């Protein structure tokens, strides 16, 4: 599976602390294997957020990773705290 990064995701990542980036990388590496396997993704809590195909995964207690899923491509859209992600969803 190919992983694509949006410019917004890259800006969000640059604003994270070193610990936040490390946790994000762990989640990014686990995500392709966890998709479609509920017992594997239990720890990162994958769930659909929006009917347009926006999904979320937990990065840690306060961070969420937002992505879209296409047959061969996983596009990482945003990473941020709960409130930042809520604002993003309201703008859709």
C-alpha cells in the first residue's frame, strides 16, 4: 500500500514535539497492517469520522491522525488534538 502525505499533514507534523512525532511514526507504521483487522487496530482505534471517507486513528492520549483510504493509497490528511480535528471536520 502506498502512503501519501498532504501538505497540511506535513505542516501539522512539523509543529509536533519530538515525542509527538515519535508516537505518530509508530502509528503510521502500524496503520497499513491494522486496516481491516479489528483485533490489530484495537490499540490505535481506527474509526470512520465522515461519510466522505475520512477516517481517524489514535496517536496517543491527545493526538489523532486523520486519513483517507483508497484501494492502493492511504493519504494522511491531518494530525492534531481533538479540537483541531473537530474544527477540520466542521469545515468539510
